[in-house]
C-alpha cells in the first residue's frame, strides 16, 4: 500500500458503507467535484447529506483501489433540501424513514433544517407526526448537531472525533468548558490522555504552571507510569522528586499536591518499614483484598483428605512413580492446608507433583479447575497434566462493560467458581489485579495450589504476587530442588540450573539441545538468527519457522532487538506479493500471513472456535497468524491457536509482528525451539533472571547467537529490577513464622 501526501478533501456524504458504533470507525462514500470517493477513518457523526471537509491522504490498495484515509474532519449540516432529504432518509433520526422524510422536506423545503433546529414542534404539521414525536425528532437532531459543534471546537485543539466522543461520555455536555479550564481532566482513566499532551494543551491556553490541577495530575502521572513498570506504589519522596523534575517546580509544591490527592481519596498512603509510600487506590485495594482473602482461606481450611499416606502409597504402586520427600510434602500440604505455593526450576518434578494432587483430589470426587495466565501456558498445562486448563480470564468469564469502560469478571463473590480446588500455573506472571479477581471468585473452602518459579521474570502488569507471598511467610511453601534423572539428560535443564546458581553454562558442547552460535557483532548475530530461523534449522530439524521456532530478544531496540529482527524475518518468511494485503500502523508493518502478537488486553474483540464456541477477549502476549486484512470494511482476522479473532480497524494498532518477541512477552509460553541473541544487549537488560527466563522457554532446542562473554556477564549480573509493592508488608503484618518445606 502506497501513501500520498496529506491533503484536504471537501464533499457530501452519499452513503455509509460500514460503521463501528462503539468507536466511530466509518467507511463512507463521498461525492467530491464530480467523483465518488471512498473515505475511511474515525467519523462517528458523519451522516448522508452532510458536507465534510476532510484532512488525510489517499492510499492506493491493490484490491480496493483509491481510498482517502481520514485523520481529521470538519462538518456542517446539510444545506439544501436535497441534502436534508438524503440525511433524513438515511435513518440518522430514529423514527424517520424515507417516506416521512419526503413529507417533511415537501412541506418545509430549504427551510427544513431551520425548522428541525429552531421550531421542531412545527413538524406536527406533517401528516402522521404527533406533537410528541415532533419534539423527539427535534431533540435527536439537536443532540446530533450539538455533538458536531463539540467536535468542531475540540478539533481546534487537535482532538479527533473519537476522542471528542470519549470526553463527552466522561464529562457530559459542558465538557468543552471544563477542559478549557482544566485540560488535566483528559488524564482521567476513562479518557486516557497522556500527561504531556494535556500539559501542552494547558500551555497553549496560557494556564499557570503552578495550577493545582497540573501539580496533582503530574503526581498521578508518575504513579500511573510506574504502575506500567510493575510498581503498585512508590516511596512518597520519589513521587515528589520525579514529579517535580517533570513539572519543573519545587518538590514542596508536589508534596502539597500529594496531600490534596490523599485528602480527596485519589491516592492512598501507608507507612512501610518506617517510610511513607503512596499508591493509586486501585492497586492498594487489590493488595489489601488479596491479603484479607488469603488470611481468610488459611483461617478456614477445607476438610483434609483422610488416610493421605496410604492413598499416596497406593498411587505410587499404581503409577510406578516414586515421589521424593519434598514432593510428598507438597501433596500433603495441598490436601491438608488448602493453600500452597509450589516452586522449583525445570526438571524438578513440579508437573509430576501436580498430577498426583489432581489424581488424589479427583479420587475424592472433588472438582479441580486448572488455569494459567496465558493461552499458551494453559495449553501447555493441559498437555502436561492431561486435564483441561483454561486461561485465568476464561476461567473467570471475563467480559467488557461498555457502561463501566472496563473488564468485568462473571465469576466473583456473588457468582463464585464451581470448584473444590484451583491449581494455577506460572504464578510469577500473574499481576495483582488478576490475582485479586481470582481470589474473589473462589468459594470458601476451595483449595488453592499456586505453582511458579521464583527465578522467572515478574509479571508484565503491576505487582509481584509470587515474590511477595514467598517472602511473607504467611502461606505454606514447598520448594523442589532435585533434578530428576530424565531431566538431567537435557542440557537446557542443566544449564538453566547453572544460570540460577550463578555459573556460566557449558557452551562448548557441539551436540545435544543447547548451543552457542558465535557472532562477533550485533549485525552478524542478526543475520545469523535470520538464517537459522528461515533456513538452517528447518532443514536440519524439520522445524516450522512460524509455529516451532521463536526468537526471544532481551530488548525491542537495536540490531538484535525484536523490531529490527521482525523487519528482516518478514522479508525472508513472508515477502510482499501480488494480492497480499498489508497495512502500516503505529507498531510497524502488518502483512497477511505474518506471525503477529497482541500487545494489550482487549476485552471486546470477538472470536469463534472450530467447535462453534464464541466469546470475546484477546490478551497481551497472545501470538497468532494474520489471516486477512480488509481496509475497505476495517476488518482483520487472526488465528490464535484454536480460535479466530475478528478485529475492527481501530484495534489493528494492537497487533505487531512476532517472528521475534521480547523475553518479557514470552512468559508463560514454551516453544520447541528458542533462539536468543546474546550480543548488543542494553546494560539494564543484561541480567541473570532475563537470560534464565528465555532459556527455560525452550522445550527441545536452544541456540544462543553472539558472544560467550555476554552470557557470562548476564549470569553474574544478579541485580533484579526492584518492584515497589505493599503486598509483602501487608501479608507480613499477619504472618506466622515462615512455613517452608
């Protein structure tokens, strides 16, 4: 697809081909200077008969030909009787169809618009229209055109039509005046503007840099930004210092703003270890709820399974498996205490232990629910345990509420899970909001077995659930350390344990499943990775580059970053071709046939499965294949494992190519073959846990591309990125001495 220069286009709307009512994405036909032009973009208020002034650019599509991609629009009501007839006949006004529209225009002619706007009661002169209906028609017309006026006023500040609608929904009819007095209202969660954008608008309006709303919004921005980095709270002095630098004011000014936020409940403060910490209410409430629920579950455990030693011995005889002492301890605690954390690295028998717990619970006719944070992790859990595992979102029956503008879980305190035990794998990547939702959905007396690896990277979202529970001593913990004989045969497993122990893995062996492919420069490593992925490994091992091989990068940027490698691999594995549709968005090129990844949770993307099941929701980190792109209708489809998701045009920006992804995005997944660049890594990302997480994603084959000294440096760098959270402190306040086996 080729893109022309930005230009303006004026014309009259002839018809609406497609519109997404939720966000205003529209495909319409525009009559302009004797031509009929297809225009696409956010045009929620445009109706047939409207006169539009569009700003954007023409694109030439291989299939659909010329289209005008709209970036901004101005519009005015229809000006002639003919245009008004087109507008009213389109169904834009509820209860007015083509026949009624013709009667109205026949009676009032070119004055129809004036009557609709200023004297709607006169519509009752039209046969078939009552006075009540006339007033309703007038009210609808006024609402539509007041919205148009609002968008025109907001467009002067660079706001799009969709953004204007979002502001109107959040702030109401006087939103323009409110925003002009306090642009920082745009940073509210339900509107979602970045602070710097609101700040630029405030500067343009000549507002004072010491405006209280600016100082408060700056402090909130620091908290929200750091929540995106995993922190649920921050030391108060850090909030003040960072916000003061951002705002270019004295820290004392921000400190006073924080006091105001605390006073009106927009922030929460707690003293932890003698220091004041500040949190957004959402995260504080989640962490406090998690703490309270875990205390309750431990205080009221389920009835223990009787004759456990004998049942476990019988299971050993039936399966031929001999459980070591720590595995037995895990089984006893899971079936006696009701709450357990089971940790351990690869090859230490976590799966075997979980299978024993499942078998013994089901032997007592207890219903067991299996769950994991991601679709791939749930699929792997199903394969390893033989039971049906669901994503946590699916288990909790997540849905998106247009009214609330957020995710809602169908399973909660009022409608708890129908389970006697819940086993959650990959707990390290569960953030505190999701964990809170899970605990709220668990009926009292339901067992909770949490499985994780403390040496993995923490969750992408805010919180450090596994780490905080482990250090608190509140919950029983069993750690598995012994590597079993079968796992010892895998150099992926043995080298992963060496990395955790701070030892450089063996990189000299030329056979097995763990290799270092030498590359002296980042550019050479990038070329080597592409060659391995596209040619050498498929030829040598019969691996499919799209489904079996995954490149995991420590960083997005640089020559060995995921962005650059995706560009190279796309041209190798999915080059442009005749009729192959493509689109360039904020995250780069998307081409039909690409391996793609979802980059944020989106609760209202619809999907279907081959068995006919339907649902909504795609999650951050889901990887699939782009099946289709249709710019004319604004629809794309992506196959994620066993389901096909349908994307509206505005949601395409959530997708990016995934031939190479970051190690952080790979959490909870496992791949037959993993390739990792170990050269050109930013210093802040060259640390042990990141390397360990990447290595343990490989099931059959692991290839490092780069230099041995980089591997050695990462192994020795055990500086973990610190996360500020309150959960560990809240749990510790109520903890007994640590209960670890």
